[in-house]
């Protein structure tokens, strides 16, 4: 059983296949972002990056996320939230590829900026898309299920990413994240 919360929730998931597919995509998307948690550590270990550079990278992430919230929200309202999720998946892929091939710290800037875009797409836009499911009466159930069922994957994905980084290296984690972004893009388009 996918759920152990209530029979009503279980029925909702069985009846609304689109919502179930959406949930599965959001769950799997957490694994495509698992490499993001290791960009700073990678930069410190691989390039002996300074604390100042780490601060600038963090600032780049913060600014890109702030701008992406405004722009992607506006575009999502006009072009559709699903298209923003596809754009976010492309950003995951490109971000992970930048980190994977990074020959210097400079390559981490686009990786961080793109990770900010991807995080906004998967989280902010993902939450906005959740309210498109169900009726006014069932919307709280959809929102609750969406947030509750995705949460364990949000916790597990970076742990798995850390295990991969520890055993096979950061670049392997980044490559797996990039492949995950491609898979999520395909699922969203399908």
C-alpha cells in the first residue's frame, strides 16, 4: 500500500491517476536534486575554494532563487505550471552537468544559479501546481498528501547522494543527478 493514512486518501490516489503521477514525479525529482547539497563541499575539496568564494556562491543561489520565484511564478500563471517544472528539470540537468565537468570554481556559479532555478521550480511551482488538483472541498487533502508524501524523499535523497559521493565521488553524484533531471523532464513531457 502506498498510504496508511486513511481509506479516503487511498481512494483519492486510486481515482486520480494524474495526481498520483504528479506525486511520483515530485518524489523522484528529489533524487535529481541530491547533488545540490554537495556543491560547496566539492568546491572546498576539489578547488581549495575560499570562504569568501563560498559566500559569493551562496549569494548567487539566493539571488537566483529570489528572481526565479518572481519570474517563474509569473510565467507559470501564463504558460502553465507544468512548463515551469520542465524548465526546472532542464535547470537540474544543466546545473549538475556544470558541477560534473567543472574544471575550476568559476563553473560552480552557473551550477548554483541553475540549482536555484530548479529548486524554485520543484518546490514553489510544485506547490502552486498542487492546488490545481481536486475540487474546493478536496483541495486540502491534495495539498496535505502532496507535502506529506514528498517529505520522506526530500530527506532520503541527500543521504543517498552522500553515500554515492563517499563511495564513488562527487562527480558521480552530479552525473546521477543530471540523469535524474533528464528522466524527470521526460516524465513531465510524457
